[in-house]
């Protein structure tokens, strides 16, 4: 199996944007925490988080095809499939819990980070109810597709507020490394 270090090296070969690298780091941490919660393979889930947008900056018109193909040639079919399914409009099936978790964590983790960026104390006192309120404000973080947030939580079978709280707690534990 591809290691986290190998995944990080692959990511850095295609992505230079600090904000995009931070996004993938946040999704990595949340995916790892969910794997632990569900008794799944933490390394595999973390790698899916690290690499889910690895080709977005270098190949936006082919995303996620480039990283998916690289992973398939490495024999990493489960991770490749999860990455190919992390957006509902691509029409890929959700076959595993990892597939559903990546969808559920991607947009929402980015949205939680955006919420932190407009607060003077960052993530320190952020609560789920504030995030839910911001989700209703279509002008805030307007590029975040709310449908993806709601569908992800539904497919994962989690309550949205509980899911948001879980993400906040994971990110809060890592706030110094993430700058939030």
C-alpha cells in the first residue's frame, strides 16, 4: 500500500498552492479520525484525504482523472475509487464507507476552515450551530456546494450537526499545524 509519505511526495509534485495543500491536510486528518471511529484502515483513509485533489491545480480540466489513474497503476484501486467518487455530479457509485466519508468530509471540511478564517479566535470557540448558520448564507464561501455537504452527510449516515462537531474537534486538535 502507498504510504502517507509517498502520498505527500506525489501531492507536492502536482500541487504548490498553500491553501490547497492545507485543504488536503485537513481532509487527511478528518478522514483518519473517521477511519479510527469506524474501525477502518487509518493509513488508507488518510491517503485518500491527502490525494483527493492532488491533480486539481495542475490539471483542473482533467481532475480527478490524473490522480485516479496514477493510483490505479500503483494498484490502489480502493483509494482511486473513493477519489473518483468525491463529487456527486461525477456519477460514480459509493461502494465503501471510505467513498462516502471522503464525499462527506471534502466540502464541509473546507467550509469549516472558511468559518474559522472570519473569526478572531479561529477554531477555538467555533461551534456547529455557527457553521450551520453560515451554510444557510449563500454569499458566504459561495463556491462551496451546499448540496454536496448535505448529500455527503446523508450518504455517510450522520447527523449534520454531529458531523460538523466531529470535524471541528479534529481540526481544533491540530489548529497550530493548520494555522486555524
